[in-house]
C-alpha cells in the first residue's frame, strides 16, 4: 500500500467509525522521543487514552544493535521524555524484548484500537512493522505517520515517477515542494487507561557505562532531550547567518550540533525549518541544504535497504587491503580508531569522537577519506566504528556519507580524488581544534601544528603511519589494478 493510501485509510477508518475512538491507543516510540510535532502521539492523543511504549529490542537489528554512545544518549533521552509525560500525569511503558511480541501483547492486554508510529526506514524497523501487522489482535491496526523528515521520503520523484538517486536533482525537487507541512503543537491533554501495562525501570536496562564510566566527556559536551534541542535551536537561530562561512572551520563553534537531537527525534526538522525560514541569509540557505542531505540519505536507504553493508558501485574487495589476503590492517585500523595515525587533524577528529561521541563534519570527511584511501581499508570498517561511537550514529546518514567518501555510492565522490589531510587542516584553520583534542601537540606553533617536522614532533606523538604521497600512489595503483581486473 502506498504512503498516501495508508494515510487515507486511517482517516477513512476514523470517518467510517471502524476505529473505536474510545479504544486505547498505543504510541510506539522509536527515534521520535519528543512531544512537539510528534504526529503519532498527536493522532493517538486525539483518538483515545494513550499508552506510549518504548521497546529495547536488541535482537532484531542484529549487528545494528545500539552502540555504547547510542545507549548513553538513549538513557538520557528516555529519562527526559519520561519527565515530559509526567507533567501530563502520564508515563511511558518501557519493555525489553522483541518489539513485535511486546507490542502485540500489550495491544491484546489493553484492547488497543491502534498502534501509532512514525515511519522509519531502517530495514529492521520496516521488517518489524510488517511482522507487527500480522501479529496485532483483531480490531487493532498499525497506523504509520510521517514526522521525521522535511518531506516524507518518496515525495520527491523524477519525471518518470521514481525516487531520485542523485542529490542535486533531489534537492531541487524538494525545494519545489516547500514549504514543508506545518509543525504540530504538543498535545494539551494525554489521557491514559486506568490500568497501565507493567513497565521496566529505565535504570535496570544498564544503558549507562559504569565500569569504566567513560562518559565524562559526553556529560560535559551535551544536554540531552527535547528541551535541550529547543534551547539549542534558539541559540542557533542567532548563529545560522554565519554558517556558510563557518561550517568548515572545526576550531569554531559554527555548526548547529543538532544531529543527535535530530537522529533521536527530540526535535523535528520541520520545527527547525519553520523557526529559521525567515532568516534569508546565505547561511540559512546552506543550512537548509544540509537538512535536505538528511532527507536524501533516508531516500537512499528507502531504495537500498542494505546500503550500510553493500556498496552500490561494482567495487570488488580487491581494492582494499584485506586481512583474508594476508594484509595486516588490524594495527592501522586500531591506530585510526584511537587517534594515533601521526596526522594531527585525523587524530584530533578520532579523539573528539571517542571523547564526546560526535565529530565535526569537515573532519568526518577527512578521517573517513584517510581510512579508505590513505590506509586502503574497506569503508565498512569505518562505518561500523562510527556507528558504535557516534551519539548521532544514523544508519542512513552514516552509510550514505561513507559510500560518498569511498566513491562506492549511488551518488559519490570519485575514488581517485584523494583528500590531502594536512593541507585541509591548514586551509580550514584547525590549529585550535588540534590543540584541544591532541594535547601533546598543544604547545606547537601554528606553522608546525598541522604537520610537525621530526624535530618538533613530541616523543609521545606517533610517526605517520604512511606518508601522504606514498599513500596516494598506493591508492591510485590499487584502484587501477581493480579496474583492470574488471575489464
Ligand atoms: C563519514 C561520515 C559519516 C557521517 N555519519 C553521520 C551519522 O551517522 N549521523 C548523522 O546525523 N550525520 C552523519 N554525517 C553527516 C554530518 O557529518 C553530520 O550530520 C554533522 O556533522 C552533524 O553536525 P551538526 O549537527 O553540527 O551539523 P550541521 O552542519 O549543523 O547540519 C545540520 C543538520 O543537517 C544534517 N546534515 C548535515 N550534513 C549532513 C550530511 N552530510 N548528511 C546527512 N545529513 C547531514 C544533520 O542532521 C545536521 O544536524 C556523516 C558525515 C560523514 C562525512
């Protein structure tokens, strides 16, 4: 059934009275941990008493189960949303287990008329939706809403009615469809059934690290939750004008840092768009384009659900150094992960990621390119590391960007365009950023910090894993060989 007809069918059902408005309504919370502009919650609260349910389902996603950074954010986000429901004398039912059986069981227990959820495009969520339709008791429907993107993925179509594969025409068509829908206000009243299903205690899920507690840097860097997302937006409304100039400068605080709030759905992109739309600056136009990149990434995984695992282009594994062929990549991979490559900008980025669970976009591009091209390591190792360590680790955005950098994607940079990390560091004035995250280099003067020469390189700082020129030649020659093998 198409998106339009699904939406219509709910309206029709409501109009025809076959959904009993007095029946209990489940809201299946996933990456939409907010009250404002939350279409699933909005519809449920209008239809009847609401039972919001969050299921910690660690089996269905397989190796896409939450990483440590995800778990840290999720704990605080659920805690914050719990307070918000509490203000309405309502609470969230939290359960651990298979999402389909848990939801079907609760629907049966409370005699639910509908399970409302916002659409998500991760393959494990879509599979769960399919299974849930079959598992729900008679008289209870799964109703999907659009809420986490500027436009519902699939809205922007080519002349022949297909979804776009390439960003530029996608973006053009999205702009033609604007403005996005209006944002929905948070529900004024949330009624709940008198007898609520049992809930786990959040603390019993052990989402926070204890031994060791590695999250000190996270706590200093982030404020989590819907209120924090709106505060951040207010700050950003004054800053967005400078985004065009500042967004490439990692030493300055000139990007919005909204990505984890957006990933977890603590704020909707539509809310951001309406708050900023009158800014009319170059900065806003560029920022709007970045939000469209986020929509684009969903549009990609909607078409290619295995995008996190499977390269779109016909690269074969012969391009990468391969442990199965006897190449020793483990040490290089670990040096990259730990920020010990000998390239200050790469190491600063990887250490920022480890300390705070986030990395500046320009540096994400540099570190990803370094792994894939300088170290010739398969992008999937890097994608997986980012997934495990980012608080905003997002199946669509992560895989789309990794495939873009690697040249393997449906729309991507060419593999043979090899970024020079040292000149990028200088060009984008990363000295302050390096000093912050690579303290052993903090005392170096600006003319040394991007690429310290041997007499300035402190003994505690590693030598380069490989020189830039040598790495470039190795990558280009591996690419040529791979292509020759394919002819
Ligand atoms: C290798 C690599 C991996 C990435 N993995 C992720 C990821 O897992 N999750 C994630 O949210 N972003 C990812 N990005 C995109 C981008 O780096 C982050 O969204 C951005 O750095 C977040 O910081 P910000 O909120 O300050 O962004 P801003 O510059 O303020 O941008 C505003 C918002 O636009 C969206 N956005 C910006 N750039 C992109 C982009 N290139 N692709 C998709 N959406 C974008 C984000 O939601 C972001 O919050 C990745 C980029 C690269 C190069």
